[in-house]
């Protein structure tokens, strides 16, 4: 299997530089210092991903020949492309940015409608934050940011490098999406479940029968969700002329507007999450493990464990894109959705619930399912969860055993007071979990995406520190960078460890 990515954009925007840095391991400092010649015609390379048994062809089109690519028969080059990366210098005029983007969208729609477009507004190091904000609002008023069109703000300068690198990882993952059928499936299922709420919301009042019909979902799932929503006071049912009519209450309206936008599998970090409104530099970094929600199988919340007061609320609303206003966020909705999905997972053809998450680049959730309870853990999306999964599982298994009576009483009576002390012990456990995770990373026992990014930047520096005479070694360093990218995409943390060791050896030998 092979996929195709095309770089296109005005001359001098930075396409070839980005390509060389992220796909060929060139040093960013070097390329920023010594500009490349403009590209002639089209340059391409193939990236092999052995672990995924996949090739990705990367095509870089000369900006000086855009007429040829966009206005003649040669536009055929775009057909069947998985992803078009439009690179535009962010200091270009608004008009130019909008016009060029529009042109590519039209071309895509006409030639290859299912192709993703990522518009990289590049070289943000050259403009002020104010200018970036202005451009964001220009984009907002000209384009709707959907799953097939995304805007990213990028730069190869030091401060933005790691973030830009992580965008490229995501871009590659999107490109390879088809070969991960399970995760692709999950993606649709969650979206579908949310249509329930969207339907009620958009129709103001809707009859239950209409809802079944429109959603084409299992009645049981729809009923369960409606029932839970009524219990929470978010939806009202009135019986008029023998028909059940549903409408959102005021409380429901406020919350669901938000919620329906925010659910999606985090395992993928869908690109919308990196939408134009996402702040690139001022994001608050999430701790490794932030908190846990414990609920029964009906989705009733029993206990929240948090690293500090309101940690979950804080990070979840932070991870919600486009969050200009603070909207009350109801944490308890999360267990409700999860339990609905879990209950009907067979009918919905969901194989593995653990992939569900909140959209948003700085938070990921993972679901642990026990006999009578569901635990949702919230964490930094860069975590290597596999390395610590058992520890978490054991903690909750023991917790449910040790406090069996209290949990059961809580469910029976609805009084949760007896469970409250567990918040405190839970917090201590979370603190320790974070510490031991950090230690494992620090001692290089494990690698995760975050230290892989750090490693990537370090190897980029290493290249600059090696004497230019050692050309064989320099080539090796370049290859290491490309290998890191591959290993992150393939989630091969063992390989990352090896790369880290090799880089250390090179450093010891060649850098004094
Ligand atoms: N300030 C800044 N300059 C950059 C950045 N990325 C690339 N450049 C510079 O932009 C210039 C043009 O880069 P290229 O990669 O050759 O541009 P291109 O889009 O391939 O141009 P064509 O091949 O003519 O289509 C070079 O001088 C790069 O050093 C960045 O993030 N910040
Ligand atoms: Mg070029």
C-alpha cells in the first residue's frame, strides 16, 4: 500500500525546507541560515514505514510553476492524493492567503473530493501574535474548518519547532489512517452517537419516532441516552396527542452545544483538534496523569479523583478548541456517554472502547472497564500508557475490592459520602503514579511521545555540533531523525530507546 502527500504553495513559502527537515532529517538551523534554491518542477521521495508495511510518496511542487500545477492538465498530479499540504508564508497578504487556499479547495473538490487539505500558515516567527490572531479571524470568516480542511500555524524556529514536528506526526498519522481500520471505525461511531443530541438541538422539538428514524441507530441506545438526559434535566419529554416530543432544556442547550463538538477518539488526535483557534505557544502543559472518573455501568458518577482541585474541569475545558467563553462543563456527562456506548457496543459494532477520547491536543482519555464500574483516566496525550497500564488496572481492581460495600451502598442509596475519603487517597496515588512515570522516563526505562520530541530537537542540535568533516556521521544523524519520526508513527518505543542510545554514543564520540 502507498499513499501520496503533495506540498504546494507560493514560491519561497518554505515547502522544501519543511520537507527536508521532517522527511529527510536535514538540520533546521542550517536550512534557515542558508536558503535553498527554488525548486524546479517536482521533487519527490518515498518514505518507508516498515512497521506499518506502508510507503508514503511525498511530492514537492515548485511554487514558480504553480500555473502549471493548478491551471493546466498537469493538475492531474493531485488525483488520488491522500493529503495536500498547502504552505503559505504567514506574512503574505490576507487576500493572497484566502485566494490561494480557495483555489486549492476548488481544485480538490473538482478532482479528488476526499483528499484532506492542511493549510500551513508558515513562518509564524516572522509576525506578531496580534497578526496571527487577525489572520485566524480572517480564516474564520472565510472558511469553515471541517474534517477535510484544517489550518495549522507553523515555524521551524526553535520556539515552535517541537509543536510543528508534532503537527507533522499527526499529518502522517492522518495519511495512514486507512490502515488502522479499528480506530477509523471508532471515529465514526462516536460521531454517530452524537447525532442524537444534534438532532434534538437543531429541531428544537422532535418526536421520539422521528428521532429513531432520522438516526437510524438501535432504539435501545437512543432510549438509554434519552432516559439519561431526562434524568439529568437536560432533555424534557412532553406527551402531546400520543406522541413523545423531546426538547432540550435551557441547561441542556448550553451544555450540548459544547459537548457535541468535543467527543472523538483521542487515540488519533483528529486534526480538527488542532484547529485555527488553538493557541500554539501558550498552552498549559498537562501533567502525565490528571485524574479519573469512576462511574457505575449506568453511567452514574460515583467518584472523581483529581491531581488537584478542579484539575479535570480545568484541563477538559482547556482542551476544547474555540473556547473563548467559559461554558459550564458537566463532567458527569462523560461517564454517561461512555456507559451508553459500552452498553450498546455490540450493536454499535464497537470493538474496543478504550480508543474514545475528548478532542483536544492537550488531553487524552482512556477507559478501563471493570465488572461493575468504568474508570476513565485523563492524561497527557503524549503518554506511553502501555508502560503503566497494569499499575492503573491493579489500583482500581484493589480499590473496588477493598471498598466493595461502600461502592455498593453508594449506588443503592445515591449517598456518596462514604466514598469521599477515597478522593484523598486517590490523589496521593495519582501523585505517586505521576512520579513513578516520570522516573521511568527519566531513567530511560521507557520512551513516550514527549521525550521523543525532546530527543528529536536534541538530535537536530547534535547535527550542528558535529564538525562538518565527519560527513558519514552527519548522514547517520540525519537518518536517526527520520527514524524517530517513523518510530513515533509506528508507536515503536523500543526503537526510540535504541535511537536515543545511538545518539548518545555519537555525541560522546564526536562532540567535545
Ligand atoms: N523565518 C523563517 N524562514 C523560513 C522558515 N521555513 C523556511 N524558511 C525560509 O524560507 C525560504 C524559502 O524556503 P523554501 O523551502 O525554499 O521555499 P519553497 O516553498 O520550497 O519555494 P519554491 O521551491 O520556490 O516553491 C528559505 O530561505 C528558508 O530558510 C521558518 O519557519 N521561518
Ligand atoms: Mg521548494
